[in-house]
């Protein structure tokens, strides 16, 4: 059985563990542990695609549907449950096995504990014992009773007297016995048919057994042929992980530099972004100041012209009101009223009083001579060149790639060598030869099996023919007796056909006594054997209770815990059971997982010597990155920010600007003023003063029409006001806490530069660890993939569970169920032979020709015609 050991060991090379041992001593493992000073989850490792392991397709479908005969199987199972309703005695069997492992000795059974076990076993087998006892009694008593019956009839007793008394209910009794015998015969026929169907089913299913043998053998060959290719595929996929590691090492600059850049940019990029935004704010400030200056000129020009016109009109109106006519008492009040409103003729928004922004604009222009945006972009560029800087400083890693490739190739060679330590292909080739030879040997027995089955079939048919012979006599006797019976004929004058029917019935009785005990002996033997096999083997095998017995710890030996690993691996302490192995194989898992081969070999030590070796750790430890040359913001940029903060835009009176912008053009509505002036002029007497005031009203209306309305509607003026308002608000926002903002920007840039200058070594070390973790993670992916593949895809052991299920189907469903159905039908026939004997004996009395009969004569007493029967022989005249 050397091939079985190789089959067990062929997958042991790939036993891998997804977790690193806590006590790993190599440097790489120590480097990839999490840094306790800064808990940061590492970035996910890029998943590798190892493809799909070549799968095997198994053709055995270990399932059996009995069809119509399944109804008979269920009837037999129900009968056996009535005979034996107790649950499977797992604990009892375990105790019996454990206490009698050294051999059964008579004196051992006298011990109290063994007596208790015996009583428990008797209680469990009570139903079979009672039925078996009844069967044995039947076997013993039937020939004795038959012999006594024959002797008794020879002595003209027990119905042997050839005389039949006439009774009034004779026809009723004959009909009852006839109907009862017919019913009994029909049930016996059913029993014969049941037994014959079971007998024929055995022959039919034995031929189907060849299909199970062929498919199981084919599946085993598929298993043996596919396993080497699957193992080779597993070892070949190491190249995928190796190539990925080499690719990452070749691109260490972009990868490691990118990791360092990503980690530092959380602090660096925001500080540069604020500086860049401040550079944009400088340009916007310049534009805003320019807008304020230009808008102010437009507004001052427009309001200046209006101011001159209104001043002239006010002076002219004042001269008019100085006329002596206004001194008249009736007119003086109106003139005084008009004179009090002259101050309203003026402009409301006086932009000429606003402060000049030219000095602030000049300062900002001086600041903008230094291109801060370009300086900040240089800082971005310097920081973004981190991957390039890392690549330049890790040329030793790239130059070491051939050496690293040699190390990885050596690892692959060791993995291939380890996978070839066991002669897997040769062992599986021998296993395939063994299967082919075994199948040929099995097929060579097919003719003998068919011949033996034919003899068995003939024997069962011969047994059934005994019953059929009795049935034949019963049926013929019923036909002859019923057809030949004549009610008018007396018992002594019955016809030949009727007499033949009675004799046939008695012949059936005789053969019943001859065959019944033989049949019952066969039935009892098959019942005891087949019933116990069904209850103690087939049912426990179907619900897997039998596995629990075999898997009971310390069953075979007090020092050996588990039976299966002790037999396979000579290590009974492995937690491997037959039930767990069957479940794994039933789920089509790999043989590696089903046999728990990971308990036999510790692959971690192998991986520590190969994948996680110190030579690779030295290569990784040589990574040194210096980021001292990175400058985020030059001194010119710092000076530009400080000068901008001191440019004077914070000293501008923005509230004065906003106050003037929000004012109207004139102090009053000139149209309303002119209307009121005309109304007041109408109150004066007609004359030169009235006409003069109306002329002034017309002039004021003309100023409103010619100057105020165009000024308010002119887009240049309106745009100037809007631009001035927006620019003032923007400048107000920009100048708000400007020195504080600049100080914060410079502080953030200083902090980022300090991080790069002083703390970059920690970041570099941390990201280097993460980079190494990625490299190691590729190998971990490979080992995890190997383990998962070995668990569920490599050497899938479904053929093993199929073999168990196939043996269960063949042994229990094909043979045991059919045998039990055979004795069930035959046993029913044997039981029914008893009423058949009784009814046949009773009925034969009505069909056979009697020697004497009852006759009636006239009585000489009292001249009455009283009839007294007496025995009389049949007439002796020649006409009889």
C-alpha cells in the first residue's frame, strides 16, 4: 500500500499559513510590523491574479431512486421499525468494543459490567429475538404437527373419517370456507409476487453495480491524472508573485517616492495652496485698486459738472429773490419759503473728498514685480520631484535587481524542489496502473458474479415454486371443487371433478406441511440477518451514526485517540475523524484539507528560509532617502508676502467709499423741486417776479433732464459705481487681518519645510516599511492562494465520498433492501399457509366423495313420520 502513503504526502509541500509566527526571527518580519509611534493602517496590497486551478469533473452520481419497488422497501422499513423501534445503540456498541478489544472470553462475560451489557443488548434485540423465537418454534412445530395430523387422519380422526354429517348451514359454511381460502390464496399470491419482485430486483441492480464501478474507477483515474497538473500549476504561479516583486523593485522611485509624497503632501500641499491663493489675491488686489482709481475719476467728473450747474442756478435764483418785489408783505412769506430751500440745490455724493489709492497701488505694483506664483510653482515642482529624488537615491536597489532576481529564482527553485521531493507523478502513475489492474480484476469476476447471481435467482425461484405448488393445488382444487360441486348429489355420490378438487386441496395441505417449515427456516434466517444488517449497518451508515462509532476517541486502544490518523499517519493524536473526512470529500474539498495535512508539516519554517530570508531584508534595509534639498518657498517669495502685508491697503478708509457710493446724485429730486417752485410762483401776483421764478423752475427741470437723467442712465457712470463698490468690498476682505494671514502662511510653510528637513527620515522609514509590506504581501497572497487552492480545488476528494455512497447504495439499497423484501413476502406466505391449511381441510370435506352419509328412516312410534339419521354405505347395484 505504498501508493496510499504517497497519495497522502503528495500535497504536503503546499501547506501554508496566512499568519506570521509571533516569534519569527528574520529581519523582514521585524521591519513590517506596525510602528507603535504612529498607528496607521497600511494601504491595501494590490491583488494578484493567479488564475484558476485546472479543475476535475467527476461523473459519478451516487444517488439511487428505487422507483415503484421503493413502496415495498418502505413497507419493510416500517415493519422493521415496529419490530425494532429502539434508537441506534451507539454507546452500547462502543462499550462492547472497548471491553472486548482483547478478545471475547467466556469467563469475562461473568463480570457484572459485561452482564449489564448483555442485558442491554438483549433488550435492544428483543423484537428480533421474539420474532426469531416464533420462527424457530414454527420450524420445529410444523413438521411435528404435520406428522401428528397425518397420523390422526389415518386413524379417521382430525377430519380423516370419510363421513360427512348433513347440516342445515352446510352451504353457508362451504361458501365461507371457499371465500376465505380464495382470499388467503390471493394474499399468498401477493406475497409470492413481492418476493419475486425483490428477487428480480437483486439481479437487475447487480448489473447496475457495474456502472457504479466504472464511474468510480474513472473518477479515481481523473483524480490521479489531474492532481500532478494542479500541483504544477500551483508551483508555476510563484512566477506571478516574483514578477510583481521585481516590477515594484524596478519602479521603486515612483512607488516608494509616491508613497512618501502622498504621506508628506497632507502637510505640504495645503501650505503651498494658501501661498498660491495669496499670490492670486495680490493680483486681484492690484486690479481692484486700479478699478477704484479709474472709477473714482469717472464719478468725480460727472458730479463736478452737475455741481457747477446747480451752483449757478442757486446763485441766479438767490439774485431773483433779492428783488425789491419780495419785500412786499404779501409776497415776502413766499420768497422766504423759496429762499429756505435753496440749500437743497446741490449734489449728494461728493467723490472729490475720497482718499487717493495711488500710493497703495504703487506699493502693490512693487510687490508684484516678484512673481510669487512662479516661486510657489517651483515649490510644487520641487516637492513633486520626490519620486525622482527617491529614484536617484535608490540606484543601489535597482542595480541590485539581478542579485534579487537570483534570490527569487532560487526561492522558486526551492519551491519546485520541495514539490518534487515526493515522487508524485510516479506514485500516481502506479496508482493509475493499480486502478486499471483492479478494474480488470473486478471485471474478470463479472462472469462468476453473473453465474452466482443466476444460481441465486434459480434458488429463490425454486423456493417460491414451493409456495406456487401449494397455490396451484389450492387454485385447482377450488376450480375443480367449485365447478364439479352438485347440490343435489349426496356426499357419497359426488362426482369425480368435485372429488378431484377435494383431493387437490388435501394435496396442497400435505405440501404445505412439507414446505412450510423449510420456508420458515429460510425466512427466519434472512429476517434475523437482513433485519440486523439494516438496523445496525444500513441505517447508521445512512445517517452517519456509524462514523461516530469509528470516530469515538480511544476506541481501538486506550493510548490511541483517533483511529483514522493512527492508521494513515501513525499519529493518533491528530484531530482527524472519518466523519469530518467524509463531509469534506462530500463537499468536494481538497484531500489536503480533508486529511488535515497541515498538522503534519510546518511550512512557515520553509517560507522563513525562502521567501522571508535575510538576504532580501538586507537589500531592503539599504534604502536611504534624503529630502534635505526640497525647498518649498524661496526667500524672495517670503519677502513678497511680507511686503504685500505692509503695502498700505489696510489703511484705506473703505467705509467712506461705501458711504459715498450708496448716496444719490442730487440732494433732492429736481423735478419735485421745480414743481414746488412753480406752485409757489403761482401764488405770487402776476408780474416779473412770477415769470422769473417760473423761468428758474424751467431751468432746474432742464438741468435734471440734461444732466441728472443722463448721468444716472449712463452705463459708464453706473458701471463705475458698481465697480467701485465691488472693488472696495474685495479690498476690504483682502485687507482684513492681512498681516495675520501672511504670518499663518509663512508658519505653515515653515512647518512643512521643518517636517521635510527634520522628520522626513521617520516618514521615509515608515513608508519604506509599508513598501516592504507590499512586497511581502505579494508572497503572502501567493501562500494564501496556495492554501485556499489546496483546501478546495487541488485533489478534490469527491470520489472518496462517492465510493462510500456507492457502496452504501449497492450493499443496502440494491442487496439488503431486496433481501429484506424477499423474506417479507415469503414470510407472509408462510404465515398465510396456516389459514390455508385450515380452510383447505375444511373445504375438502365438501368436495371429496364420502364413504358413508347420513340417511333418515320413518319412526314406528306414534305413527309419526319422525326421521332418524343413520350411517349408510352407497348402493351396491350395478347401475351405481
